[in-house]
C-alpha cells in the first residue's frame, strides 16, 4: 500500500492519502484508498485511478477511492487506519 500512497500523493491535487487492504469476498483482500485533496483542488476519483494506472501495475489500482476532508488521526498525529477500515 505504501507504493500506492506515494503515487497518489504525487498527483498535483492530492494533499495526503492512506491506502489499506480491506476484506473482499471474491479476492480475499483488495486495496482501498482514502484521499484528502489540496485546498481548492477539483479532482475526480476516475482521474486518481488513471494516475495510479499510469504509474503502477494495473492490479495496484485501488478499486475504491474515497475523498475525505481530513484523515482521522490520533492524539500523536498518526493516521487511525482502523477507523478508515470501518468506513
């Protein structure tokens, strides 16, 4: 997932991203991405998927990309991935 996170954050309209594996009935697990856009940026989910597809192998493209106003963080500033997984 870190490779996909780095690719997503390399997009000019993305401020930060978190990617994690979520359960999938068909494949066991699949990638899900949670993205915070730069202030004033207007980016579509399909554009982000294409950006990943252009830079990484097709199987690394997250099936779900969710745009959020901010990533949930704990008191230490660490991203709360369990909260993202529960969404």
